[in-house]
């Protein structure tokens, strides 16, 4: 990955919505915030998120496991946790590859 490339921001997404839908920048920002809030809430509710043509955000459970404190070497219990994993759609993969 080219680290010199700048990451896209929420403001840039709002600008794209503003241009595409010819709405005010304030309304476009509200649309973007609302979509992200709905996505976050679905994941917080324990539901996977499937967006056609974009990809899937899946929740995966990581069980508790034994670990070690790197400074002291003392054994520690790493608690169970839930992580979000993104799997892009074939369309996104194609666009990223430039095909």
C-alpha cells in the first residue's frame, strides 16, 4: 500500500453526497452521519452488516486466552472480545485492482 496516499475523510464523503445529490453541505453531512450511526447501531446490536456492491461487516468472537506481559513476562488473561471484520464485495475488489 502506498503510505503517501491520503485517507478519505468523512467530510470528503459528505462533499461527494453534496455534489451527487445537489443538497446543502449541511444536509449531506447529516446524511453521512445518519448512515454511519445506523451502521454502528446495527453492529452494536450484534448484527452483521451486508451492503450490496460494497461488502460485509461481520462480528467475530475471540475467546479469552492466556498471554504474557511483555515487560515482566508475567502470565495474564486476555479477555474475550468481539471484533468487526470487513470483507469487500467483488465489485470493490475489482475497483481497487483497477480492472
